[in-house]
């Protein structure tokens, strides 16, 4: 299954099913779908986007009671992994 065959409906289903789990972390303020940001510009690649109160290096997460967000998630039917993007500002600033 190629990336292009992952439908918007499948991404929406993932967010509906999994968002509440991520939103239990106090630092995570939203979970949604959007285009990945590369070099400050939207790319052609859809991603699951997390908005956080503040970005924290992995080694500092425990001090704010948070765990690391996934860098990607597998498509529910075994297809290609979908990237994620986190942002403390708008628009999201993400790196590959």
C-alpha cells in the first residue's frame, strides 16, 4: 500500500481513535491532520500533527510529566508508516 492510498478517512479514524490517549499528556493541546512542514514550508506529505504547550528535548520530558510523541505510526492495514509533526507554534515546524 503506498502513501497515496492512505485516505483522509483512515487518518481521521486514527485521530478519533488515538487522540484521547495523547491528550492525556498535559503538554499536548491538540492532535490533528495536516501537511508536514519541511524547511519552513508545507510539503506534499500528510501527517498526524501534535500541538504542544512547549517543545522539550527528549531528556527533559520526564521533568514535565510527558512521554515522547511518536515520529510515525503504521497504517492500520499494514501499509506505509505515516509521519508525525509537533509544534508549539502555528504553523507547525517539523523536521524529517
